[in-house]
C-alpha cells in the first residue's frame, strides 16, 4: 500500500479549507462541498471554528486519490492522509506539530491577495525541512485575480525554483479556467528544461549532446524527482470553489509528491502529533504509524527527547480511512490512528521503537506573549486550572504557570485571537467564565557573568542533608540550559545528581527578575551526602540519611546565590518586520515606527512604492498592525516574525514569582520546611521523604 501524508497550508482566507473540501469531493468522500461561511465543512468540526469561519485545530481525513499517476503504475493514486491546518498565525503551533509527520504539502496562495505574511513563514519552513511542496494559486474566479502577478510574487518572495503547470483563462469571472500545460504548449518544455537543468548536470549534458534526446517524458520524470527532493515547486492554479484547475492539481499530487510504501511487519514506530479528550475525559493520541502495525492490547514504549519515559497499553484504536475514522483492532504502517490507553503520552513523543537521531525540534518561534487568567467566580478556580491543563495537553506551548499565592494562572500566547479563542473555549466547552488581563511580553534572562556558591552538610545553617556547589556561566545564544558535572560521577548515588539537574532546570524557569533564564552553563562543583544509616539495631532513619528531597530542597538556594553573584540581563523579544508601503505613506510611517521603538533599515523602492524592513519590539507589533491601515489608506502590508532577543533598555521589567522564592532564604525555608528557619543544622526535615 502506498500512502501519502499530505498537509494543506496557507495564510488565513487563502482558501485552504475550501480546497480540502474540493479534494474530498473529487475523491468521492463527500457528496456535497461544504462551505466555510455556512460552517458546513468536513474538517472544521469545532463549534468555534464554524462560528468564526477559521481553522483552529488541525484535522485529519483519509481517502484514495482518484485517477492515474500511482507510483507503481496502477490505475489509482496513493492512500492519502490529508491534514488541514490553521492559517491564522496565532495558531502556528498547531501547524508545527503537523510538519513532523508530512510526506508532502500543498501551499495555497490567493490569486487576489497574492503572497501574504504567513505564506512566507510557511514556505521558508517547508523549504528548510525539505518537505516536497506544490503551490496552488486559488481564487482564480475572484475579481482582481491575476495569475501572472501572483507568479512573479511567488518567485520574488517565496522561491525562484518554480514552474507554472497551468495557464489561466477568463480570470476574475465565474468562468475562470486553468488548462494544464502539455508538450504541445509552446515554451513549456523549454521552461521545464531551464529549471531542471540547473540541478541536473546529466540532463543538461544530454540536452547539449542531442536536444531531441530530452523529450517531454524525460522532463516530467526529472520534475517528479526534483519535486520529491524539495528542490523545485510546481505551481498549479484554479478555484477551489468552482473546481477549475483542481483536476490538474490532483494529478500533480499523485504523480509528483513522494508516496511511500511503509513496512507493516517492521517494529512499530509512530509519532504523536495531536492530543484530545474523549466524551468521558479520556486521553486520545493521534499517531502517525511510520512502521509496523499497532494492535489493541499492545504495550508500546514511549520515548521523549531521545530517551524512554515509560510505556502505554493500547486499549482501543480507530483508523482514518474513506473520509472518517473507523474503529479497528489494528493500524498498519502508513495510517494515522486515534489511540486510547497510552497514559501520559505527550505531543511529540515517539511510540514503539526508539526514534532516529533527534533533529530540529522546533520549526517556529515560541510564543512571546503572556496573559493572566482568573476565574470570574472564586469557586471555579479549581475547575479553571483543570480545564487549562486539558487545553495545554492539546497545545503544549500554552505553558501554564500557576501562582498559588495569588491564585492566578498565566498562559503563553502567540496573539490576541488565540486569547479570544481560549476564552470562548473555556465558556463553550467547560462552562467557565474567565477574565483575561491585558497581554504582556515574555522576556528572558541571560547570565551577565560567572557566579558560584556552595552549601555543605551541617554547616552555616544548612538544614538539608546534602552538599551542593554550583557554578553559573553564560552560554552561547540559543544554547538553552547546559548542565555538567565538575565532580566524579561516582561521588554519590546517581539519583542525587539527577535530582540536582532536574531542580536546576526547574528553578531557572524564574531568574532574578522572574523571567526564564536561558543560554547558560551550570556546573556542579561540590557534592556530598550522608549514606543510609540508623541507630543501633534500628531501622532506616531519614533524619540522619540523605534523600533526593534534600538535594531538591537545597539546590534552588545554591543556584540562585550563584546566579545573584553572576547577575542577569533581561532581554525582550524582537520581531523582524517587512512593510510594503505606497510611496506617499513613507513619511507618515517612519515617525510612527520611531515612536514604537522600531529600528527600520533604508527603504527600497519597488513597484511604485517602498519596501521597508527592520526590527520592532514584539510588544509593539499589535500597535503597528492596528495603526497601519489608517497610515497607508489600507494599502500597506505588514509581515513580522520573531527574530531575536535584545537587552532591555531603561527600567527592567519584573515578573511576579510563582515558586517558594529562593532569593529570600527565610521565606524559602519557611515554605519548604514548614517551620521557622534557624532551628539548627538538622532541626528540620523535608516532609514526604524522597517523593
């Protein structure tokens, strides 16, 4: 069985979901094409998606491609697992989770609006990940459609490695058509040869020796090869609403994108790319089965971050096929399955055989905004936290931070629309009324220098039966947190080293100013413990024996003392922006950019206007988006994406702490030991032993 995991990606409103409907109709999965405006599409199933007319969650639907072009020469195309993804940039994390399971993609571009900001972000990522991609220029039937203009924009702003596979007739009318080019069309083979020979010396040499030896069939074979290698990107055109040009696109998907023949008898290996809850609150994992066959009652190892984290037992399965998901007792390689019973499995985990060598885990920038969520009714605080935990399972980048002292929960965001969706989801699905504070920017802290601290057993008021010494130093930008040992690994039980490393990483979520500390190297310089012992003829006495809790309790004090000595600098997220402006708007926009703290570069004149690029604080992007239509009479176009962090100038922003505050020793010991500090070196023990 040949299978193809196909992603449909686009900027919002380019017609991505409408194209999905057209493909399902052509495959015979649905009898009537749904409408985004009427909320009747197959893949937008959430009530909120129907109300807003946008895709919020990725959705899967499976079918067999109609027509010829099967890789084995058969009459039908491959079995396709089609994944419809959100187009709004606030839900880019949902797209990120899908990219890891794709064999190919169709990037939808509007023939009216052309290349839009999200289109560029998506194409850069698809090319970086070398995902074979076709481009579909949609809305050829809409007033203002212009295929030639759109092709120039695609070549100039997305990639020059394109070739148009269809022409256009009666653009801008309901009768618009997109006839596919053939060998009989003047210049088509020449355009193919010009594109393909740049990367195929054998093809070029064959043409130089005998131009008649390179016929249309050979060019099509070379096109399929280079498309599958993500070197070139064929461009189709048409209308998802009328169906114009979609037949040529379907043939292109079958003939040019690389369908695979996975081995159902190999060891099981699958990737979790989506999580949801069933009617009874049960966890359901969406698994792309890359190899082997998953069966009910199987026990599957779970791997996270390159290492095993446990196993789960499959209690039920449903497999996507023929336009729906159907209960089955097994899911062979090449299928996408909904799997019950995998316990605490998370998005991004690998089930079954260990994953191959880890590559780049994150394709898009993390959220740079945050908001505090509070329950409108105090009695709903517990229910609100439980609901947000469920939402964080489905979107790990929500990244909950709970402040027990203030009874507040903070969530990370990409933008204001995402905040509105979370609020509506809490009300609609959980019956919870929640208030959201104004959105703030997520900063980071980096060590400014090197610092070290150590605390030893039974010395200087250390109430923990542990010796911990730590050195903190700056690391390269983008390196995260690196933990290393400056002591012998055999100096104490490994579990104690693990407890220190785990606590270091958790503690650095809040630095001297309350922000996450990153790009630093932490080295353990001292260690010590008291072995398991007891009084004569007695049993184990934890008051005179070290436990993991001692190291977890002491590490934050030592780490923050070292960090305080090193000092930290707070950095704010910066977006790289690109503005297309009419010529007469430049003088109006530049002063506004200056007031927003942006750093524009020299404007470049083009097409009767200006292109202006530069950097702007993430906190001010929304202000610029809101003011741009007025400043440019609606003619300006803004593209922005996170690019880097820069040190904050002026007053350093502070973030309220949500931990036991190891920066204040007395407060910390009071909370951790639940006693008044200063009762002696061994006068207080952490409750709960090593748990």
